[in-house]
């Protein structure tokens, strides 16, 4: 529900996030590490800490990296860019849907985390999507009567949702 915009239809919109990693391993806000952090001198922003949590929860797609700070012509800090989503299913549909559509997530300097449009949704073949990443989570939390058919049921429910909202 949080990812749904009705006018115009856009679903599973992500948020562009980034983190910094020093080349000398002083501070790595992408992985909550570095010797600067270990001795209490490094520090990461709230947004970088949120990105670490979302990445750990498999809600982010890595877009790329670029040099964000140079000293004497040498890169000393890289910025890593991601598109992060409110849920694993949003990330999964974006990742596999954009792949089918031949769309990219942009570049590290300009990530494209836009939601899927009605045209995008109509052109995605949900039967070709692999939902095992989320079905395994759901199965581990619930005890469905027929785990072998659970993946098909998830696909059917998602397709029903899109069919209902395509007009």
C-alpha cells in the first residue's frame, strides 16, 4: 500500500540512497566498519545507517559507485549508490521487471528508482519471475498446507492486483 500511487499509476517506487567508503579503510559506512569506526573516530549518517539495515534486509539494489573525493588527483573516497524499497517484494518486482523491460536503474551519479508505470506492469511477464526469495521468508513464518504450490499462489495474487489496478 505504501508503494502505490494512483495518478498516474506508479507502483513500487524506490528511494535513492548512497554511502561512502574511504579507500584507506578508515571509514566504511556501506558496511558499518573501518578502523576509524573501530576506534570511535569514524561516523556514518542516519541515512547511511538506514541503508545498511535495508541492505541487510535485502531491500536494496546496488546501482554503482564513483569517486566522491580526490586528494592530489587520487581518489580517497567512493560513493556507492543504491535504490532501496519498502519491502523485498517491491525490490524483487522492480529488479526482475526492469530486467524484462530492458530498463536500468540509472548510474551511480543519478540512480533511477522510479516506480513502475501501468505500461510497464502490463508488459511484465510475472510467470517468468522468481519469487523464491520472498516465498522462503513467508514459508518460514507460516505453515502453508502445500508449500510446492505457494510460489504459484503468490504469482497469481500479484497478477490479480495488477489486473485490478491497470485501468
